[in-house]
């Protein structure tokens, strides 16, 4: 594991921070969630107008392809 993540216990917090940072720097962001739609919608709202929300399980290649397309 990268030293960047050393000592972090709750990784669910990392993803929203990265998404918000990218969105505020001008990037378009896709917020992907598997089960936590409420949390994903909060992150989406914080990211602004260039973000989209997608639901999907990324553990299999077929679902990953569906999400990307």
C-alpha cells in the first residue's frame, strides 16, 4: 500500500475528497457508487455542475464496460 494511505482507517472519505479536488480544479468528474447512493449524491452536489452520478459494481469486466459506456 502506498505511504500516502498509511494510517488511514476509513477509505470511504478519500474518494469524495479526490472527486471534489478534481472538480474544483476544473475537471469533469464521475461519481461512482455501488451501495451508498446517499453518500454519492452528497459528493455529487459538492462537485458542481460538471459531475455525473453512476451506479455500478466494478468487480467484473462487464459491469465496468457498462459504466464507462
